[in-house]
């Protein structure tokens, strides 16, 4: 009678040599890619062995006694596997500010909730849903305390909204693992996925394994209390795949590194009973565990680079402080449409064939985006044909039907590839924007009018796919192309002094100091302007910052200014990776700091 046996991680590796491993191959845990985390928990290897192999030794053998203690010898055909699901409680006290100044409190509120929505990296909005309603629904669903709103009125009749996040935030892992500690790692990764931007962290490295350490350090940076972990213990049937692949990942490719086990392969008889064995992960991948720590340290060089730059310029406490370093992600999506043997039909009737052809090319060229509606209609057909020739495409075939004063024209056998790109703070928004562009453009070709897109990427994709299907065209090809990154730093200058000498007059010296302070703050000005001091004063008033104190120096025609200001400096543009973005930020800081020199 066949029986199924489950052995667990606590079993010493040398005890496995009594088991026949037949036609089994093993994959490293890093090759198994569950949605939540690549875990080093025990890997499940399905092997077969004759029942006699388990009973040939003396029953008094300690090794055999330990082995039999883990064998379910009852009539049940499967054992149970203990699975742990981790959760972590994070106590937050963070502030989210609206993106820019708004004309009223409603706009400011929606703007701040949009920033929070981007930071939390949650799903795309449903049709007709606002960012505020999406966040409140999300918070209520997960039992989070709703953000507290605070509105700040500026002197220029604009409003800023601040959201205060406070209280416990609980994050749960739904993948599960057979080890408690690894279940906590899974929960920490879920928390980092949603809190990285709120805690001003960069993207988590793909090779990162110590998520607990990363989360702890991120909270400590903002003087927040350590997270609290807990696990839920559940039993799932052993020997069967009841859950995600990282519970007991079936493996292949990398051989088991246990010669004593593998040496029995060629000597054992054909297998008759099925045995389910869990091989310790250390057998599969005995790499140095310190590698993840090295990767984690490598991902945090941003702070040290900036600290070194500040040291070179002798900028530090108490007069200069780094408040925080943030990054923003901008995801990219591409939608590709391939038309084959498409027919563009203009059903409007015209007085003669020549006019029908000319008008149809005009409509077709505008819908294709080849030219603007303001062009000379007489050149429309020539421009369309030139456009197709430049792309080495077959020219559209003209087909005119009808009689006097009712001539209609169609352009047939059109083969063309369209590409539409979208960028947004989440994959959902990037996809939605690209699909909206495609629908808005192609609807002019297919239905001769601009269609109103839905508010979710899934529904817009349905609109586009149905429109193409009706015309016997292929469905759109959608690809997510990663993300772009922009890095920023917030600096706080307090009672910092800059000096200026050797100018034509004391007024000129103070004007020059104003120019340098404005340059440090990133305010674009004309260096020849005679009123730079007034420009600086106006800017500081708008930002609700104190006015600088100007004083004469002992040197002839010299002056100095003491100022306090908090400002943000960003990398010059969006970059393909975080490392490049940080380098661009350092370059921008170097240019700003040049204004500190006389």
C-alpha cells in the first residue's frame, strides 16, 4: 500500500541518506519567484523510495527512531504542513503636503490625497472615484485611522493642505511560509512596499533579503518606534500544492549538494512508495548570508555621497541640516496597435471623385496625426503618400463609389503601426494615460468621432479592444516599461552667513549677495537686474520665510547677509534608475553651492 510521508527542516541533513531520491531535480529558491518574496525557507522535493529502504536498519538505531518519529504511519494518505502568515504593526506619525498651492481647500485636499495615493502605491482609481475617496475607502478597509486635514492659507490667496498620518498601521502577508522568522520578513516587505516613500526611502533592492532590518532602520530615521511582529499559524495538507509556491517550492536545475544522499541513486531498486521530503534551503544554496547586507548598504550610498559634499563645502549643523531625501517614481507604459488591411471609410457624399478623394485624404491625415487641420487641403493626398513612403509602407488604395453629387471614397489595404506612451506615478495611471491616447486618436479613424474614455485602465482597454475587433483588427499590445526616477533633498539653512567684497558700492554688494542667495535657493533671475534685493524679499515673503539681515563689513565696499531658509533641490530630470538620479542630484547641489562663494 502506498503511503505519503512529510519530513521537516529540523531533520538533520545526514538523515536523508536513507531516502531514495529518484528523478528529482532541485531549483534554487532565488529561481522561484512568488509575488511577495523569494524566501530561504525549506524547499519541497518530491521523491520516491521503496518501503523496504525505510525498515532495513535495526529499529533501535537512534537515527531511525528520529526518522520514524516524523513519519505518519496512520492510514491517512497525506500529512499536514504548518504554514505561518506574518503581520507587522507600524506606528506612524508623518505629514503629507499637497503638491503645490491650490486656489481653494477642496483642490488642496484632493492634491494632498493624490500625493498620499502615490506614496502608498495602491491600485488605480475606479471610474468616477476621487483620490480622497480612494484613500478613505482603503483606510477603512484595512482599519487604518483616517488622515487629519490641516489647511494653510498663503498671502497670495492660495491654499496648502497637510495630511497627518498617525496611529497603528497593520500590514499582513497573504503568501505564507513554513518558518516563523521568514513569515515576519514577508510582512516587513509588504509594509515597505507601501511605506517606502512615506518614510523617504529609495526603492528596495531586488536582492534585498533583510526586510525586517530595512524597516526598522527606516522608522528609526524618523524617531518612530520599532515595528511589532506577529504570526498566524495554519495547517495545510502536506504533499499537495495548496498555497503559493514559496510554501514548499518545487525545484529543479541546481543539484542537491549532499553526496551521501545522491550516492544511493544508482544502487537502489525501482521505487514503489512515494515519499515527500523537505530539503533544507542551506543544502540548496549555501551562499554567504552577508551578501544581502552588502546589497542593502550599497543601496544607501546616497546619504554618504551628500554628506561628503556637505563636508567639502563645510556645511553642517547647526547652520545647515539635511531634513530628508525623497524619490519619486514615474512609471512608463506603451500601447502598440498594428493595423493590417484596414479600410478608412468616408461616408460623406461629394460632387465629384476628385473632391471625394481630396477630402478623404484630409480626414485620414488629420486622424493619423500626419498633419494639422489647418494645412492646405490640396496638398493632403501628397503629404499622406509621402508619409507612407518614408516609412516604406504600401500606399493606401483609393476606392470611389457613387454617382453625380454623391461620390464616397474609401482608403483600403492600410498597414500601419501606432505606438502610444503614457507616464504616471503608478503603473495603473501610466497604462490609463497610454490607453486614453490610443483610444482618442484611433476613434477618429474607426468611428469618425472622438470617444469619451472610461476612468479605469481595464475599461478603456475593453473600449479599445472592442473597437479594433469590430474592424477585424488585432487587440492592442500593452507593455509596462519599468519606471523613471527623480530624487530630491530638503535642506535647512539657519542663520547662515555669506559675504561679499570689492564691489563698486555697498548697494551693489548687497545686490550681489541677493543674487547668490536666490541662486542657492534655485530661483531663476537676471543677474543684471537692479532690484535683486527686492526680488529676494518678495520670494521669501511668498514662502513665509524670514528676511535676511544685511550688514556692512570692515572691508571697504563690502557686505554680508545672514539668512534662514528651508528649500528643496531636485535632480534635473527623470532618469531610468535611482543611481543615475542620485548622481544628477549631487551635480545639481554642486551648482547650487557655487553661489556660496564670492
